[in-house]
C-alpha cells in the first residue's frame, strides 16, 4: 500500500455488517471484478455460440466443391471468401471450431478425471504405492508430449473422440501432481480425521472430503488444460495428422491455407489463426483470474 | 550434498528405465515386426515367421526388450527398413543442424529475457511493462506455426528481406554462414521461447527487488546500476537455470514445427517425414532420445542450481 491517501469510497457505512458470504460467493465477486476474466468468458461464450449456433444462422457450403468460385476474396456472398475447393471459409471456421472446442473440453475432462483420482489415491495412500504411482508420472512427463501424441495419433487418431482420448491420456500428469500435493496437505487436517473416526472408507474420503476441497486447484487446471488441448490439436491438424476428412479442426484449415500464402490468399490463414489465438488467450485469462480468485493467499484484502 | 547427488541420480536412473520400458512397449504394440515392410504384402506367413526368427523378433517379450536395451546402450537405436538405413546414421547427419537452431534460439532468448525481466520489474506497471506483457501473452497463446507464417508473410513475401525457407544445406558450417535463410527461423523460435520464459523472469525480479539486501545496497549509497547488476540480476537469474533445464520438451516440439514450416533438414523434419511413412523405429528412437535429454536437462539444472546458489543446502 504505497498510496497513503485514504480511499473513502470502499469504506462501508458504519454499523451495517454485510451478509455472510460463502467462499464461493467471495471468489465469484473477486472473479467478476477482474476485467480480463470477464472479457475471457465473453470471448469463450462468443466462440461457443459462433461454432455451435452459427451454422443454424449462416448457411455456407463446406462439403460440396464449387469449382466456379474458388479462392474468392472476402466479399458479397462469402464474408470471409472461399478456399481452393470453393468452400465457404466462414462456414468452415464454424465447423472447425466445433471440433477444436469439443476436443479441448473433452480431453480436459478426461485428463482432470484421471489426474484427480490418480493424485488423490497416491497422496492418501502414501508409502510404496505413492512412490510407484509418482514414478509413473515422472516417466510419462519426461516423454516429449507432442512426439508421443503425434505417434499415437498417426496410428489411432481419426475422430473427435479418439483424439480427445489420446490428448487426455498424456495431459493428466500435471493435474495428478497438483491434486496429490493438495491431498497431502488436506489429509492431516482435523476434518479428515473426524471423517475417518466416523468410519469413512478410503473411497468416501476421496469423494466426499478430499476432492471437493481440492476443487479450486482442479477448476483452475481445467481451464489451462483446455487451452493447451486446443493448441495441441491445432498442431496435429497443422502437421496433417489430426482428424480425418470429412472432420476437420482449425489446425487443418491453417494447413490447407499455408501453401497458398505466397499467392496472396490471406483469408485462408489469418481468420482461423485469429480464432485459435483468441480462444486460447481467453482460456488463459479465465484460468489466471480463477487462480487469483480461488487462491485465498493471492486475494486482495 | 554427495548423498543428495546420489539419490537424485538414482531416481533419474529409475525414470530412465521406465522410459525404456514405455518406449519399447509402444514400439512393440504399434510395430511388432518389420517383416511385412521388408518382405512385401504377399509374403507367406511361413516366410514372415522365418524372417522374424532370424532377426530376433520371435523370442519372448523380455528377450526382445533386453536386446533393445542392449542395442541402445551400444549406440544402436534400431533400423529404418523404410529408408534402409540405421537410425543412428540418420541422426548423425542431422543432429547438429537441430542443435544449432534450438541452441542459438534458447541462448538468445535467455540473453534477452534477463534484462527484459529486470526492466519490467523496475518499471513495474509502466507503459513499457504493459506492452511487453501484452506481446508475450499473445505470443504465448499463439500456435508456433502462426507466428512463422506471419513472419514469412511480412519479411519474406511482402518485404523480400529473408527467405521463405531455411538453409537447405546439410553442412553445419554452410548453414551457420547463411544468415539470410536462418534469420527468420532463429528469431521466431527465440520469440516463442521468450514468450514462455519472460513472465517467470519478471516475477522473479519483482520478488528479488522486494528483498532486504536490495534495500541495504541502496541505503549504503550504491549506484542504481550496481544494485541492479550486482545484487538484483545475479539473484533474479536463479529460476532461469531451472527453467532452461525444463525447457527441453518445448524446445523439441518447437524445433519440430519450425523445421517443418521452414523445410530445414534436421531431426524435426526427419520426424515429420517418418510420421508420414509411419516409420516407427525412427519415431520412437527420437522420442527416446528426447525423453533422455529431458531427464538429463532436469538433473543438470538441479545440480547447477545447487552449485550456483549456496543457500540451497541439501541432505
């Protein structure tokens, strides 16, 4: 507090004590007071509506080639132009966004479910099992993520579900470490001891007491995981080893447009690039803000 | 210290064994035997089983794993039947090119990140700090290939200053002299690494700036330049050691994308081409090398931090 001038606006009127707020309400207030966080949520909502409701409003063709209208620059009829097969770029952005967002969310959910359970079991049990489970995490974390995902995707990846599974299988490691750390500090607290005395089994302890209290760590990690997964799937698509036709994501669109950059067909690359950057950035904004809002130690007093 | 070193190396060895099991297991699942590739699609089952027996693909899984580890320890990373060449010889011609691109970019990014982080900490929340933060945050959210494409568009297609492709030579000395072709890949990779590192450097410098010894240095009348260079910089740099050690997986991934976009003849492009050929011995050999480098990077960073920071006392 370097500013010594008292800011009278924020001092409550004498006597009146505000209603008791739960931790979540406080966190929500903290979150909504962060402009970047609100902007991030707005961008994410926009892209969700754009990808999933957009096709109902805007009908563009991305399935039947139209060779009389290839590589048209943005203009009437095609707000973002057409590509080399005469497909409408705006409609492709919507369709590609569906796949990118679906894979992002799905793989993050898979990663966090596996990671939270792994970390909770490891942290609660301790001892030899804990060491063994954490060495497994160490080993998988040492293997370069993009390499292994590409190799498995070449062999088994083709659909939204399989790619989400592949990405989820190699991104649960960091959440597992974080949840384990959280569980290690929680399991020595009195309420866990009380639950144990009341006869809670291991499974009930994890489900009812440990994971709900580690929820803030989990939620923050989900948002970053979504951002990373959207980026990762765009890499797969860009390198040409992502979804198989007729499914495609934003990365595939960049891949298709790259070779025409020297012809000046900028609308094949930059609009979709903007979509990727904006979505990932929005997720990062939301993640940063959630971390600030949920971590009591970082909260402004 | 010695006990810590021994224990730290011990866990690394356990992780390395785990990596070898994982990589071998994956290779065994996706690519049990190259017999089909070698003998062709019309080979009889008898011919295939004979070939497998002759080339050591028929024994028990444990036997095959042991042979694999034995080969790796003797520098034999497998054989690419698609390219009809040993993986070792494929790597030998290329690793220096990749090491040059990644190494120069990493070194440049560290050289820039340190003064930049100190500047941002000293001028915290100024316009300059906010501009740098915005740029790095955007670059952090940007897929690597997009930055490369923008750079190619601006500097190679619009203003024809640099080339759209990296040097195609396989001679490292020629590549090093080819600044017109190598500037774009190196500068872009530097920016992307910087985007990941600079905020850590900034927050480390901010934390250090709040320490009492900085206050003491200022109070005794030391010129600000000396406070920053002698007291702030040397302490604020410590997290960079860990960060560089941890950056190897990201470096390998960035290198892969850069070599694909700029058509640079290193290990990343080899990996990309092998993906298209589904040449699993090459793919998994590079994965193994990358994983070993990651473990070594962590280990060396931990040891280097102990050496650099005498406050760390480990038992």
